[in-house]
C-alpha cells in the first residue's frame, strides 16, 4: 500500500505492522542503542564482584566504576542533543555505536583500574546519547498508529539488555577473566548498531526541517507510513514548518514552550525518583537483606529482569490501543502499592517470618508496574510532545535530568537505607510516587494515534 492516493492509514499496532513490516526493521535496528543502554548499566553489578577481586578495588574505587558511567551518560545526553540537530539522528546513532565499540573493548582489555574507569566513562557517553536518540529516531520515522509500540521497542531492548546482563553475570561466574568478557562482549551489539544504521535512512522529519524535501518525501514513501501521495506533500509541508529557525536551549523556557518542557522534566525526574534503579541495580542486595542466601538472591533477581521484559511487551501491545495515560497512571499506582508492601515487609518483623515470599512478590509487582507505565512512557512521551525544531534540544535536556536523577537516587540508596532504615527509604519513594501520580493526572497529555505535527499544534496552542 505504498502511497496509493487516498490510502487510509492502517489502524492499530499489530495491523499497522502487518501492512508495513519495514518499520519493524527500522525500530528493531535503532533499538540496539537501547539494548546497549540496558546491558551496560545492568552488567556491572555482577562484574564488580570480580573486578574487586582482580584489582583489589576498595569501596570508593568500586563506586567509581559503577557511577562514572552515569556521569558519562549525562555528558553524552548533552552532546547528543547538539549532534542530533547538526549531524542528524542517524549519523548520531552511528557515532554512538562506534563509541560503544571503543568503550566496550577498552573496558574488556583494561590493564588497570584507572583505565577501566576511563573506559566506563567513554561507554557512558554513548549510553547517554543513544538513550534518547534511539527513541527519537524511531518516533520520527514510523506511522502514528503504531508509534507508541514501535518507539517502545527501545525500552524493550533496554529491559532485554538488563536481563541478558544478569544472565551473563550468572553464566560466566566461574570462567577465568570473566569480567573482561562480560564488559568486552558488548562491542558486538555496538558493531551491529553501526552496521544496521548504515542501512537505514535519516528520519523524514530531520530531512524536511533541513530543507531537504525530496529525500524527506522519498523516505516517507519508503517507510510506507500509510500516507497517500497527497498526504506525503502535506506531511512534508507540516514537518518543514520550523525549518531554518535557529533554536537555543533557553527557548525551552519561553512561555509558549514552558508548560510542555515542564511535563517532560517532570516525567524525567519522577521516572527515577520512584526508585526504579534501587531495584534494578540492587535487587540481589534487597533480596539478600530480606533473608535469602546469595545464590537464591541472584536467581530471583533474574525473575525481576524477566518480569521487566514481559510487562514491557504487554505495554507495547497495549500502548496504541488503550493510550498512554491509562497505562502510565495504572502502572504507577501498582508500583506505589509495591513500595508500601516493601516498607511494610521490612518494618514488621512478624511479617518477615510468616510471609518470606512477600519481598520477591513486592519487587515483581514494582517492576511490572514500572515496565507497563513509566519505563516506556517517559522515553515515548518525550519523543512525542516537543515541537520539531526544538525536539532534539528538549529531549537532550530532560534526558540529562533523568541521568542526574538516576545518579542521585542510586548513589544514595544504600546510605539512605542505612540512615532512615529500609522502611523509611521505601516510604520516601512511595510518597514521591503519590506526587508523581498527581502530576501525571494533571499534566500529561494523551498522544495516541495523533501525528507529531498535530500534537505540537495542540500543545503549543493551549
Ligand atoms: C530507565 C532506566 C531503568 C530501566 C529499567 C529505563 O526506562 O530510564 O533508568 O534502569 O528503564 O528497565
């Protein structure tokens, strides 16, 4: 159904994919950026045990190995915004893929601790840039009826990356030099990202915005977005609306954009402030503290990783059917309940004795709620709500906020739990979850099935 005049866009996620399989390839390749994001953030928990042994690293050095990636990601998100504007989305992902390869090989071959820390920083640069350029690339390329699900391929890849990292930690635990393999093997998907992106086109929106209408038209038709010929003209005209106007980050605070920017910023901060990475990075630690042996804690952490994947798949299937808001609100409510259960579990001694399974059940509920709501929704919504000419700057800015918040929460969790007890820590996250719900209810728009240009018109008109 490539571009026959008057063709009607297919409705619904699965039907759109059937009519238009090429967009699956586009989304799947760009999502390799997300796979590396998940793998590189997830793998270190297990690898760290062996790095400690080989290099005799103390607590400070270990913290450096873990958190330097988050700092690199913050810088990468900042630079990525500039590159995605200047070079285009596609070339930025190719550069990020190259940096992934260099960073992974550097980590795997590192002769000493400072080199390892330096290479984790380099890796972080790619993680930060790809974390938002991958979803932006997909969202700008695929047709509206499947945009929610396809853009969330990226988040699915993040969760698969985390689960594979947990598995590798487990599978390689007795192999000599194992941490070098765990870290170095990530060069392969890095190469796949470079090779895959070389076969894909630049997004039609970036092309149109840069005055390149002819290639923009060609790409729109090739992606078979279900547009008729007449619509391709109209779409390209709409995409071109901001062409040639220079934008600066301070434009985000202009009255017309401020509200939309605050929605993105709120989503960025709350995605981390509900405490997701205390669970993702410390699941085995939490389970161990709940009374499990180390082996059991590690294998149950795997259950956390798989639940994350499974519920992200569910989100992908539902997003373009029920919409963004119901999943965001429902999922966040679920994770709020889980936080209360965790607080209760660690607070009431009798409960720990009579219901030892409760800690794992609560962790799984937490991850399921996150995976069906805030996990995919943050990255999806920020790729939808910002006007074209400022999308890359805006996404980069709120992504920087997301990485900084991630750093703040994961760096303080263990000491917070020490100072305020685990019950206190989980109650704090539960309180922040309530604030998040109020904010989402009042501020987050529904974007299901609407073109990016129409979303822009609606949000900036208000
Ligand atoms: C978040 C990460 C988190 C991951 C868990 C992502 O959307 O940005 O911080 O580790 O989801 O699945």
